[in-house]
C-alpha cells in the first residue's frame, strides 16, 4: 500500500444558489488524506464531470436523488487511479470511475453504493468515460432507445446537439438508421454536428428561427424529440410533431437557474392532436444495463464510426467558473475538469 498524500483539497457547497451559482456559494477546504481501512480504496482523482444536473443537486427539496448538503463536498462523477487498496475488488494502479466528488482524493468502501465504483479500460482516453461511455452517454443511449424506440427512417431532433448528451443521441440514432436534425448555438457547433458527427442537418438557434428550421429540415414532422433544453425550443418542436411522436424529457438547461417559476410547454395539446407522448427519464434507472451501452458504443469508437468530443478545463480551483460555462453555452462538447495529470 502506498503512502497516503498529506492533503486533500475539496470544493464544498456553502449556500444554496439563487439563480446562477456564485463564488460565495462555494467553500474551498483541505483536510488530511487517510489511508484506507479494511475493504476501502484510496483514489487520486484525475478528471471530473461537469454536468447541468449539478445545478439541480444544489437545490433543497424532493428529487430523483438527494440534494447535496450544505458543507458537503460537491457531488460529481469522476475518473481516478487507485493509489492504495485493502479491497480485493481493486488493485493499486487500476483506473476507476464513480461518484468521486469535487476534490483531489476519494477514500471509502470499495462497494459504496452511492460512489458506484467500477474499473475502466485505459486503452481508450479516460475523459471518454465521462462522456459517451459515462453518464451522458448512458442517458443518451437509454433515453433514445428505451423511451424513443426509434425505427429506421424516422426523423429524430435533438437539442443541445453539440453537448455531451446531444452528440451521443444523434450518433446512436444514425447507427439505428434514423434521419437526425440537431439544434445548437452558433455556426461552429452546427458545422461540427453535421460535418464531424454525421447529423443530416443542424438548426442554429442563435442565428435563425428554430421553427423555420424545423419546417425546412423536418417536412414530414418530428417523430422523436430528445429534449435537453426545455423552454421556447420545446414549444417550437411541439408545433411540428408527427403522428405518434415520442418526446424524451432529459433536461431543461434553459430553466435551471430561473428565479421565477419554470416555463412549461404552452402548446402541450399538440400531444393530444398527434396522439404523441412525452416521458421523463433518469439515467440511474438503467444502471444494471450500463455495460450493454458501453460495449456497443466502445465498439463503434474502436471501428472509427463514433466520435466523442470533450472540452477540458484544468485545475480544481477553476471549478466555480467552469461550471458556469454550461449555462452560458461556452463549452464545446462534454465539459470536463482535469484535476491531475494521468501520470
């Protein structure tokens, strides 16, 4: 067992944000790192996942997961390397993914249910396990296939198309024989979605009308809409539904920092007229099947028919401003915080 490092630097939730999180909502702390007790592991964090869902975890109240407590280390998925272990599940040198928190080191039971630790293969770049092979990818894969139930030839529309979930939704849909139209902000992102991810078209919501773009690119209507943003764009898509359409409610990033009530869909009666359905999804419901999705998408990656783009920010101290990039549309691809060098 290796010698434990002296200090673990951490980011803790200091206050529940109102609107966008501010610097004062966080507290930077440090504490000694302890050696693992029996059945425990000590993990050095390398990369942390920054996700829109984190904003919801900061709020008090009932949700699909307990809120982060005041003064608790901020919850985050991560990838790290085992540097000490007293558990037969993990050996020193193993690369491990799990809920590791916004900190430099994680120590705990190898079978901790909330951490949900599992080994990953470092043959693929590690940030991929926080993107297509991590929670965003699992969200995209099971949301589209289980709830959307795409059929070859159907038209799939996905908002936030250049983001972590969106880029995977579109590529999985293409692999399943669908026509895919993305919605993203800015020419650079739209060009990436079409030219590099292989979408059939992309609507630039920052420089044109989403409604007009849907008329142009979805002349027969939208069969499946994978919603990552909510708000006005959801209303625009509702106006173009095909008969028996399916809408997957994954997220609503346009609404997460509201200080007024959340804006719901104004023309939801389109669901009635088109005999359509709208269903929410939470990725943790599919945990026992993650291995299925990972195997299929890793196979596509290895054969070169699937791409996974990450936007990496370096430094634990950059966490507060890096998180805000999600809500300002400044990240290009899956937003990842690098905590330490892989070596």
